[in-house]
């Protein structure tokens, strides 16, 4: 009877995992000190001698995109210490037995990634990693398959909000703003855009006084651009746009150094580096993260369009 602490070559048994259809245990690999889950019989018979690091060092597969994806897939599903475990293994997401045991089988089933822009995507985001539930997808395709993706339905047609924006020729941020205000799907997609175009020299009347927006901003101590955004983008009334004070506790006023580095598709960068890499103005990218509370992946993936 195997017990925790038993040693098989360079592998040390840690804990029993499950019996489906054969016993699986978590082991510590003495070659690289990482933990992994595999079949007990495979270890006892000597077929499994490491977590895979020996294979990587022997044939250089660790340098390929596909191997790195396979390795990360296993870690986030099986290693409780992995930072992504709660979103995968912690939710019950598993790797099928054949893929768990062999990179070669994984590569045979999936083939090489079509381009460097493609990554591994599960068709059913709540399903396991297996041949029938996985495909290679671009960042855009994969982002639209996220659990927190937003889909809108109009006249029996359901599409991702970004696709609706493209088809209707309406700015993505406009549709997102309407969605966050709780508008119905029909209103989000069919309401005409506000016809009034405000500038700092636009004259508005409030409380019986007539001033330009720039003059109102100086009088109320609110930045002119903030009032313009409230009127043009958020659809606020003149009274609300002028009178609402800036909440300094809002995350948008956090020092830039307090925004943590963002990890996306295996890469970790500062928010400034992501903004530059995606050709998104830093002020826009920061607003997406803090003021609009976008998911980092959505903030990275959504292209920036200049208002013309």
C-alpha cells in the first residue's frame, strides 16, 4: 500500500487524488521540485520518471510554443500552487488522461498552432481539456469565449458586443456604456447616437445662467474634459455633469505605481507596457482598468478607435 512520502526514483508521493478509472496521485518531481498529478501505475512501472522536465531537457521541446501551452495547461489544472489554479483545477476543470500523460499525443490531436497569435481554447469554458473540447483560437476569438464575455441578442441574432459594434458602426465604448447602465439589448443596439457634440466652447444653460462648458468647469472646480465626457459619452444631464464632485477615493485616482502588473496569455507586463504594445493611449487604457473596471484581457484585446 502506497503512502504519502514514498519515493519512486526521483518522485515523491504527496497525496491520493482520485480513482478514475485508475489511481492518480500527486507527486513531487525531484529533478525540478515541481508538483504534478499522474497515474500511480505509470510511476510504479517506471514509465513516468519526472514531471516532464527530463523530456524537455532531452529533446528541446520546451522551446516550442505548443509544449509551453501543454505544460501550462497541466499546471493550472493540477498544481494548487499555480496562480491560475482557482480558475481551472479549482473549478473542477481537468486534463484528459491521454494529454496528461503525453505531450506527443496532445500534439498529434491538436497539431501545431496555426500562427503565433493562436492559443489553446476550450469550446465549452466549463468543460475539460480534451480533443473534442479544444481548438486553436486567436486572442480575439478566445476573449469572446470567456466566462465574463457579453453577448447581446436582437431579432433572434446573438453576437458578442464587440461584433455588434463592428457591424453597426457604433463605437464599442458607447455600447459598453449603455450595457453598464442596464439598458435592454434592443435599446443598446438600436437607440440613435446623441446628436449634440459638446466642446469646451459649447454654451449651456443651468440655473438661469448661460456659460461655456469651460467656464462652468472653472466655476465648479471640475476638469473640463470630465464634464465633456459626462455629457457626450455618459449621457449625463447638464446639472449632474456640472454639479457632481470628483470622488478622490475612486480607483481612477490611484497613483500609477499602485496598478499591479498584468499577466495575459503567459506574458507579464506593466499596464503602461501593455498599453504601448496594443497601441492604446495610456490614459484610455488606465481608464478601462480603473474607472470602467474592465477585465484586463478585455482592456488589452479591444482595439482603440479615435473619435473622428
